[in-house]
C-alpha cells in the first residue's frame, strides 16, 4: 500500500513538472530559452571544474595532513628516544660520580691504613730496640750465670740458647725462639724441646712485661723437663 502511494505521488510530481515546462515554453520565446539553457550548461561546466579543482586540492590537503601526522609521530618517537638516552646518560653520570666518590673514600682509607702501619712499624721497631737494649745488658749476665746465648735469626727472630740444663750433658742446647708481633707483644715462635707451660709463660710476660723473669722461668721449665 505504501509503495502504491509513493508511485502515485511521483506520477503527480512528474505531471506538474511537465505542465510547468509547457507553460514556460509557451510564455518565453525560443531564443531566450536556448540562451538560458546555454548559460545553465556553462554554469554546470564551471561548477564541475570548480568541484574537480577543489576535490584535487582537498586530496592534496589530506595528503599534507597525513604527512604532518607522520612527521609528528616520528618527532614524538625521536623525542621519546632522546628522553630515554638522557635518562641513561644521567644514570651513567650518577654511577661515575658514585665511582669517583668510592675511589676517593678508598684512597683516604688506604692512606689511613698506610699511616697506621707506619705507626705500628715505628712502635714495633721502638719496642724491638728497647728489647734488644735490655737483652744486650742482660746477655752478659745470663751468659755468665745461666749459660745463655742469644742470637738473631735470618727472619729477625731472637733465639735463646740455654746450656748447662741437662746435668748429664752440659753442652746440650735448649732453644727458645721469640718475636714481637704487630701489637708489640712477645710471641713464642718455637720451643725445643717443647714445654707444656710455654703458653702460660707467654701470657704472663705479656701481662707483667717482666722479661727477665720470663727467661728465668723458661730455664726452670727446661730443667724440670730433664727430671721427667
């Protein structure tokens, strides 16, 4: 039903257009009509040319806009890459700065350690000199009364050689080797023959710093060893 109604309306519209065109032709002369039709065709041609021209320009504009978008995206990517490289550079510079600080701190620590070692060496040398001085003074007394001989080894240790310990063999040597450690304390390197009480005697001389008593006690311990 709707389709039939639309067809009727279309037929009525076509009929009205024909009637209007007939009246228009009857009213106007042929020459003005042809002239009007010529102007109409010229106008259609101008419109067509303008439409084609602007269509072409619109396409060119679309291409330009597309390229601008591409350049913009490329620029954004490059900016992002630059930012990432700047961040990495900052990290590298921070690591270099930290490394320089650590190197500086390490150099300070090394210098402090060197100074401490020099002080310890000076202290050790001073203690050693004092010990050697006391030993030189006591050497003659020990040698005369206790049969003691003192030597300095190739390793800069002091070696105490006791004689007259064994009643059966007065020339048999009993040897104690000493050194001064990093803390400036007496340290027993070796004892021949071994003494069970040497650790205790070493601890006592460190506490009292009475070296003469230490040597005398070592001699007594060697003598006691001969009776076992």
